[in-house]
């Protein structure tokens, strides 16, 4: 379903229902903005458009859905089904959801860290400086790209009801998924460097809140879809898992702590020599 809307007395669009909902969530358009899609006889406020009825007027889970009338026999072969025939049993929205997406990202990072550290400890590998460098996180984003191209989600995203698809709500190809993961790695996580990560995450947060979409999703025309509402039990499970995984990382990294602290002191000495001279 493609939707047009009026902005500054000019017609805009068409874009998909998911994109319109993203604009609504970002505040770029309002429920009173005039819109139109196939099947409407005139321009209507967004909150009156039939295609957005499940967004503005969600059905209660306990409410029984009325049976649809039979399709008329006199319709031409290429006729579109009536708007009333849209399935409302599953509501999937494209929303900014920065908090949910941050939790999903943190959960994925911690799961990867625990698995990687466990493998290194089982192989009796000694500490190396690459373990705390951006290179150590690169495989995680390659794995993420493969998971999204295969199932449109990752463990953290799956737990919190998030899928990544195209604007047409189709599965991402491996190339697009890989490009997206690389851009998230660089522009979203700042290569997981202590200095740059908070800065890049704040910029991404600002972009998401202001425009309703991140820079990489806008470039690649990809879209994280959230199945609302995020159930409280899933959020609690995510919080407990994050705590357990952080404790596991501390335990797994503990034998390397003396070497790690020596590495930090060496780095401080090198920086002191560089800037002192």
C-alpha cells in the first residue's frame, strides 16, 4: 500500500505504510496531515486513513475480529482486495525505538564477547593486544550480517521483537546486510573504540530521534521493524541476560588482567613520550 501526503501545499510520496509510520513517530508529520491511498475518495487526515487504522486504533488482544464479507464475484481479475481485508492480527511498525535497539545491540555485543572469550580460554590462548582493539569486534559484525540476511534478526533483536528488512519489507541480501553491518560498526559504534563509541552512538541517537531513521538505514533503504508492544517479560529477560553476560566476561577476562594492565601502562608511556616530546 503506497501513501501520498500534503506538505507545504505540495503533494509528497508515494511511500510505504511503514515509512509513513516512521515519519509520524519522528514528528515530521502529524495525525492531522492530509493523506491519500488507493481506495480513498478524497484526502483524509492520517488518523482516518484505512491503511493506518491499526496504528491509530489498535485492537485489543481480547477483541474478536469480525469475519470479512466474501469477495464479490463481479470483480475484474486484476482488482485489488478491499482495504477492510487487511490482516490486523499482526501489527508490525517501523518505529525509531532507540532504547529497544540499544538494548538489542548491547545484548548482541555481550553474547559475541562471551563466545569469543570462551573459545580463547578453551584454546589456552594468552593475552594479546588485539583482544582489546577494533579488530577483535570485526567478526561479530560479519556474523550479524549473515544472521540478518538469513533470518532478518539477531539474538538480541529477536528477543526484543526487532527485524531488519527493506523498505518493501523484504529480506535483505547478504551484500546489503554486510554493508549495513559495516556502516553500523563504523558510524554507529565508532569501531568499538572507547574514545569514539560514545560520540558516534550519541550522533546516531540524535539522527534517529530527529529523522526517525539512522543514516545507514536511510542510505541502504533498510528498515528495523518492531512488533509492539515490547512485552515486559522480554525486557526483564534481556536485563538479566545482560547482567549475567557481563559477569561472565569479567570472569573469563580475569586471568588476563595483569597482562592487560601492563598493556595499558605501556600505552600510557607511549602516549606520554609522544606528546611530551
